[in-house]
C-alpha cells in the first residue's frame, strides 16, 4: 500500500520510495528511508498530508505520498 492510502493516527514502516531521484535524495535527507517508522498526523483537503518522522513533522503532497510504499506496523 502507499502512504497516501494510510489512515490518520496509524504507524507505518517505509518499504520503498519511488519518485524522481532528486526528490528521493531530499526525502532520505529528511529521514524517510527504508525501514523508517512514519505516523500520519493529519490529512488536508486537496491530498496533502502531515506526517511525523523521527520527531519531526513534515508536509507531503499527494504526488509524493502516493509514491511511498509502506507496510502497517502491528
């Protein structure tokens, strides 16, 4: 499943990031790597979402969040 399909309040483990190379490098610099835990905090009307990664809140657009493959943590 993708991060965009996730629900608010749930924790997910990143399995892969499949966007342009420059965007992938930027996300990795922000801490979104394979195996990282991500929590969805909020979702905005036009597809943007607020996530928490390693204690930092980030906003991602629909295009980027739909290209991040995740697995729900138990």
